C-alpha cells in the first residue's frame, strides 16, 4: 500500500468516524437499545483512534517511502485498514441489526490491529541510529 493511498484512506476514516459518531449520538439515540448504542460507541472510538494511527503511518511512509522500514509500514497500514473494516464494521452492523452472530468477526479486527501495532514496532526496530535522531 502506498503512502498516498494510506493518507487518503486515513482522511476518509477520520471523516467517517466523526460522521458516524454524530449519527449515533443524534440519529440513533432513540432507535437503539443501550447495548446496541454501546457497540456503536465502541466502534466509533476505535475507528477514530485507528484513523489517526493510519494518518501517522501514511505520513511516515510519505517521508521515507524507500527506507528499511517501508515494507513494515505498508503491512501495518493494511492491517490497520483491515481492522477498521472487521472490528468497527462488525460492531456497526451488530448495532444496526442486533445480529449478535456478527460479533464473531470483531476479534479478527482486533487481531488485525494488534498485528498493525506490532508492525510499527518492527518498522521502528529497522531504523538505523542516524534515522532515529
């Protein structure tokens, strides 16, 4: 995944997280039961946090597209996007449909995010001392 593409995805993710948060707070408040609203809120919080993380990854990749850590950054970006779709997407769907079976997908999104965060550890570990200063 290219830095430019990740930057676009990060911007879309941030925009959609804010829009979905507002929709949940104003449009769904009377329609969802407290548990469904909790799922929605959790989805929005994680969605927004990982939109910001994607922004950081995309900027890092734009600054150093061909250095030793770019391979890990691209993989990290992919895992972060996958996590958004699986984790937040499944919670949004559960909240709207009350189909609890969709909850089986949610942990795979969390695992994708964990892999993405670990990818950042691996990317940082490949930096040479002169790149760290």
